[in-house]
C-alpha cells in the first residue's frame, strides 16, 4: 500500500492555489453546513458519498479552513498513483482487489484513528452518480468500526448543483456525530445502518438544493470562498458599461 506523506508546506501552497484559482475557476460557490470537527476522546471516522473527482479536494479545502485536527483519507490506489500529490494532503491507498493490500490499508487506518487522527472513507468504494439510490456501501467502514469499543462516526453529504449562475455550486453538509459500540455491532447490520443514515441526509440535502436553488434562504450554508466572476458576469458588466 501507499502511505500518506503529509507536508504542511505543500498543503499551505495547495490551499492557496485552490483558494485563489482552481476552485473559483470551476465553481460559483463552495458551501458548508454544520461543524467540521467533532471534539471527542473517541476515534472519529468520517463517511461521505462519492460522486465526483472533486470530493477529496473540496474536503481538503474545508479542512484547511475549518478543522484543527489532522485529516487522512483513504483513496483508490490507481487514483493515488495517477495523482501522487494527494499523499502530501493526507491520502493513503487502498487496493480492494488485493486482500493483503486491503488488510494493510485497514490496519493503517485503524492506527491513525488510535493516534487520534481523523480518517475519511468513501464507503461506496467508487464514484457513483449523486442521484443513484439506494446507497450501496462496501464493508470497509463496518470492519474498521468493529476494531474499536466506541467510535464516533460523522456523516458528510456532498452535492453538486446548477442554478442561474454559469458554474456549479458544491455544498457539503456535516451531520451530527453518531456514537457506535463498534465491537458489539454486527458488521453487515452496521454497514446497512451507515448507508441508511447517509442516504437520508443526502436526500434532505438534495431537497434543499431543489427548493432553494442558490441556497439564498438557508443561512446555515456558509460560503467557503468569495464568489468569483464568471464569463457571463463579465459579459453582463461589459454590456452595462457599454450602455452608459
């Protein structure tokens, strides 16, 4: 497996690159709802739906802004080999086709949690369209939770939407942490429970986006960066200026 190789210097530089250029180029808004950190003596595991290549980068961006904890993320080995810089942001690999490598990755994640670091999993195991239901989880999250007496699980829903703006809006909702008696819960039942919890949160998230297309009526959604100007904004400004 490929371990994380975090670099504070690289993380700082990459955060600024995303803040000043990359995210503003591709998104009209990045919104966050809820508390990122969960302050607890328990191990804290984050689970999120996986619907875009952007998911990990958005989580990293919000972690830099809103978290005081160390964040680590499990990432498909092929993806990490293609984009090795993710290691410096806290990504480590998993190869689900290789049993030995898979066990190493799960043990690595377990040790990170024991060391009081936050660990992120995408339990779907691959990128899946955000509208697909039901959410089908692999057993990795349940396996990891079973390794502990008590665990706090933080569900995070990710949703992308278009409005009257030229670029899409990305929004992340951080749900309330759930305390789980890990060793006392059967893995299959636990996997289904986690999928149900995240699906319910994601459905509510989607309904909010449909009812309030630009999130203007929901103050709980906080913008993570100042909205940049799109091509349509510049064109409309040019038209107004030309009429003076």
